[in-house]
């Protein structure tokens, strides 16, 4: 049995879920009166079952190489050990005031935020929706010491006139999940006066953490690499080329139990020796730092969020004016990458690029919505009929 709790944010979730094949879903509860009635009907004297380290703790859904959702099953032991280690490595402690800006459904906000803070005994200040003025006010008033987030948050802060707000309490920032310019690290240290700025690498299948940089690393190392593997986790490069780059494989306590009810996908992701095949291309630097250089998966990262083109393409192709769509990631100074869609019109239709962009923003998560649309007569295809995305990038 699965129980979901959703809030209404312009979406009718019960109706949406009703159309899905979810055999284990027994009930959907929405925040508000339904949630209060659910709480009131609970039995406070009911003992919780004993929980073992290998028992599942959560299922976070991600998208695979095809963009189809996969439920990543993590265990209590892996989650707690991963973010006890993360907290000790970055230096989060009981005296810290941690402002959680990252979305709570994402490993960055949920595990590197809530879980890491609870383990360390840090005071939690949640910010449900990113608002620059409110963030600055919270840091200034409550003397926030820890502020992790994707690069876009810090780029926005640097571009904002904060007036007389006092941000001097900030001592630690952890960023990543997108391309990080060296200049940004230098400005975070120099202009925002954050003494420790770190970056890291992880994926949902690895509990969100594989490697993290060190406080002593220079800005270039922090920006150009993802730091070193955390203690207890092995990382190797499979079939390296002449530059030392190859697929990043991960093995250790942080690797997921598997994909929910998908043994085939699990076997494809985790080999017989326990190595998780990440789909990312990387290499080790002379100092032992892991540098992520490319992606096998057809994925780009926008503002810290993984964006899967197949999922976005399917959404665009629901529009009556769109016959075919192909999406790629293109560089963006603030968000690292953003989506660009190439659209082939439906017969007899004349789609408007601006109207399609507005429709996309209204019908998919903001970070998934393409930022530009190019109307084309056809898409470049190979002999098997697959879109040649390298041609679109050119």
C-alpha cells in the first residue's frame, strides 16, 4: 500500500493520479481539511514497527535515459550514513542555522537539507518558495550560517541590490548540480564574503551524494571538479579514453536498493559486482578530484534540476500545433543550461513560438519548460529514424 499526500498548487492531483496505473495506491490525501481529518483519525498509542538499516526509507522518482519515471528505493541506513558523512565533511554542526532553499522533494533539499540538519542538530529555516528579498531578510534577521543551493541562487544574490542587509553570518555555501563558473566561486567568497564554498556530485540513485570538495580547495578546483569521493564510497572510470575520461561507476553504502518494481532497469543500472553505472562521463584530476565532463544520458541540468528531453518532448507533442519536437540543452549564464525546442508543425497548423513557450510554462514544471522554440520543417534523422541531436546542437 502506498499513501500519497499532495497539495493543490493549480493541479488536480487526485484526477491526475486516477488516470495512472498505480496498483498499490490506496488513497490520496490533500493538505487542508482532508489532511486534518486524517491526522485526527490517527492512533497515538500505536507502536511503530522496528526499523532496520536495510529497510526502505523513501522512494524518490527520477527519469531514466528514456525520460520514463523510475522510483529510486533508498534505505534508512544508506540515507542516514550518507548525510551524516556529508554533514561532517562540509562541516554542518549543532550551532548552525541552515536555510533550506532547495525544493524539499529533491535530494538536495530533502536529504542534504532536512536530513543532514536533523542529524547534525542544526536549526532549520525552511523557505518553501525561492524569493530573493525574503531570503536576504531571513539571512540578515536570523543570522543564517549555512546556505546550499544551485548556482542560480548565488548569481541572483550577486545581481541583487540588498541595501543594508547584513549577510556576514554566512560561513558555508554548497553549490553544484549545474555548471559552476570559476568567477562565481570567487565572487561568492569575495563579494558575499562566504569563507567556505564547496561543490559536489551525486545522483538520486546514490542517495544524492558521491563526492564533495574540501574547504581548502582553490576556486578553480571547486568550480572545475566535484571534489573527492566521500569516505566509504568507491568511484572508478570505466573504459577511459586517451584523456582518462569514461563512464563514472559508483559502489558503496550510498547506492540505491534498486528501482521500485523494475528489476530489469535495476539490473541495467547496477552490475553483478555492485557498481552503479551513472551514465555520466568523468575523469580524475591529478589531485584525486572527480571532474564530470559530459553525460551519456540525453539530459541537461537547468538551475540544478535534471531535465530529460524525452519527457519534455512528449509534453510538447500533446499540443495540437506540434507534430514532432526535439529538445536540447543550450548554455545559459544564470541557470547553467536551459531547454531549446525544435518543433515540426502539425499538418495545416502554423504554431507561434511565443504561444508555445507560454503553453509549456502553463503545462509543465518551470524548470522543464523550454526557454526558446525554433519552428522547423523537419528534424535531422539517422537511418533508423532517430533524431540526430548533435546536428541540432551545431
